[in-house]
C-alpha cells in the first residue's frame, strides 16, 4: 500500500512566488529519486476553528497563508530510501538552508501516513 508524507507550512503571502519556485525545484528532486507524486496546495477555504484548524496549527500571522503539501511513495520502505537520498542531495541542502527558506520552518509540521483507503 502507498505511503504519504504530509506537510503544513505558514508562508508570507509576499513570498508565495518564492515558495512556489523553491517547491518546484524540490518536486523535481523528489521525483528524480522515485516519488510517485509531489503536490503543493495553497489555502483557499480554511477558516480558524473553535479549537483547532490549519491556521491555528501553524500559528498563522497576519499576511501569511497556509500551504498543505504531500508526497506519495510506493511504500514506507521506498519513502525512507528516497528521503535518505534526498536529504543527502546538495541541491536540497541548499534549499533547506534557513537563510534560503521563504517561510518560518519552526512553525512547519509534517508526518508520514499509511494509506488506509485508496481508489
């Protein structure tokens, strides 16, 4: 069964184009190493909730927008292998340098998920 890494990131609206450029580069690298799918989505209909929400989860500030992204792999084993290769890639090391990132990485969160329903 497929495996998915999911990410939620707060990005300043004024840096959205810069983020998209960075994500486009990253997507090519993940796909080069064997990811099946790489998707970046910008919030369109996400409102603060009573207890929790996408904006609250990243402590969204004025002038920021939420990005939800995910990467699909054939399996957890494939994901672990690909991520090891990706994290050792000099292009990713440059992209992930806090000086080069167009968002606050401390408020980003992510995790790996087993697929339980797939059509």
